C-alpha cells in the first residue's frame, strides 16, 4: 500500500506496464512470499480487485526456519 513500494501484478498488467515503459517489479503469479526477502517488522499489502476491492495488510511478525505446529495462516486481527 506504499505508493513507492514495488508492485507485483497479474500477467496482463505486467505486460502493459512493460509496453508503457513503467515496468512493475514483477508478476505476482510466480512470486513467492519467501522470494521477497521480508524480515520481522515488514509489511506488505495485497489488493484483491475482482469486483470486491478488498485490501489486505500482512504484517511479518517473525521469520522462523522451523515451522511450529499448528493451523496456518494465523489471523491476528479482522476489520470490517
């Protein structure tokens, strides 16, 4: 949600950005969260706009090499 942050977009939008000379950081379809190089305290936004216009903010609380047992993902807060 940072206007200066690198956007990852759907394949069609990525192609348009390349053609317009305003290339997005990457295509979202093959991108993994692990490849973003995030660390504890970082945030990222996800915009789901197939008519719903939903925004999700994901807060990275910690990066663990060993995954603790439990159900994932954890929802820590809901608004709306």
